[in-house]
């Protein structure tokens, strides 16, 4: 996979135009179980405002929505956004599904207490991923959580290994890792913001 954003956009647009569920995230038990594990790893029962970049056809979005007062989900492919909107059906106004090209259209001005990046980071080169992680860090509320979940094996479209992209999240300042769950096929990790206290450098 090239790092050229135009080529990436065409690639994913073609995938979702050919199939509403190109990776079978709706039907495969592996995907259903992984989604349930991610939801179980979240530290709070409910969130004020969440962001899911790279939402694909909206399966994770549909699972997150009942636990969020507000939820923004986005994808770069118009066909994926259309599929996600169909999946969510008559969603409330508090759940927004938008077409955004990342990292340029990252919602830098918004604040979230949950950001979920699932099966997304390895489609970006190091510089683009570092930029998105820095923006995610800046977006997080003082009690915010950042969750990453990624496939471990090599594949044609991958630009970064999963271990490397999760290590970049570990290096963000002021975050404490609260979850580390690794299986043969995927790595799931979560971090929480830690407000500066007495005697703690800001």
C-alpha cells in the first residue's frame, strides 16, 4: 500500500463499493469477539463524548453508541460512511457519522473522553501516525481514554508494524497504560490521562 492519500482513498473506496463488509466484521466470530473484548476493556460504563476514526461500515460505531452521550465516527471512503449510516439507521443527532480524510480532517478543536482507533494506525506512515496520535492526545479530556486495537500479522496494505504503532502511543506524555491484551492475532491496549497532582510535573 502506498502512503499516497489519493491512492489510499481510491483503494478503500473500491473495497467498500464492492462489498459493504469487505473484512466480514459483521459476521465473523473473530471480529464479534474482538469487538466484545474491546468494549469490556473500556474503563467507564458511559462516556460524555467519544471519537472513532476509521469507522468502516459502522459495526464498532453501533456498539459504542449506546455508551456515549455524543459520538463522532468518521471514515475517508464515502461508501464506508454510507454503509455506517445504514447500519446505525435512525440514529440520534448525538451520533455523527462523517466523511473525513485523515490526518488532515482530524477534529482538532473537539474534546473527547474516549478515542478508539481500531484497525486503523497501520495504514499511515510514521509521520502521519505521530501527527494523529499527538492530536488525539491533545483532544483527550483529563479523564480521557485512548484505545488502540490492531491485527498483528503482515498484510499487503500495512505501512507500520502493530508493535511500532502501539509503542508510539506508549510514548505519549501523561498517559498511563491501563490495558494490555495480546493474542495470536491482535493487540489491544488502552491508556488513560493522568492529571498532574501535587509534586507531579505537568
